[in-house]
């Protein structure tokens, strides 16, 4: 019963306008070569810095400056801005969904009536 309800909820979320907006924005970002290249450079730099930290080293000032520069270049990309906005809207929906689930759990835990459907 719970699995079926969870799958139905997932299906409804997947059909929501907020999720569809995230999907479209993510697809558009993936098609923008400049934005993808910037994000790849940022990820590579982040991984290098993480490896340095794991070795007990401190990332260089140049690495930090390059990351800041790349971040600035990514943030002005309209496709990136659309994705961030869509993701924020979707996160708000998911926060509400989680609140509704918690409310249902609390009400279910205090109810003396057992339902099977």
C-alpha cells in the first residue's frame, strides 16, 4: 500500500509544472556548450582542491581566484539562471510535500483507526 502511494506521489511530482521546468532548464543548460565547459572546469578545479585538502594541503590562492572567476562567468549565463530559479521553485514544492507527509505521519500516529486503503 505505501509503495503504491509513494509511486503515485512520484508520478504526480514528475508531472508537476515545477519539475517539468527543472527538466527543461537542465536540458537547455546541457545544450549550451559555453556553460557546460565552464561547469566542467569548475568541477575539475573543485576535485583538485578536494584532493589537496585530503592530502593535508591548502588549495592555492590562484585556484581560489580561478574558481571565483569561473563561478562569476557561470552565474551570468541566462541558461544557468533559469536552472537555478526552476530548481528553487521545485525545492519549495518538495518542502511543502515533505511538510504534508510529516503532517500525515503525525496524524496517522495519533489515530486509533487503522485504515487499509
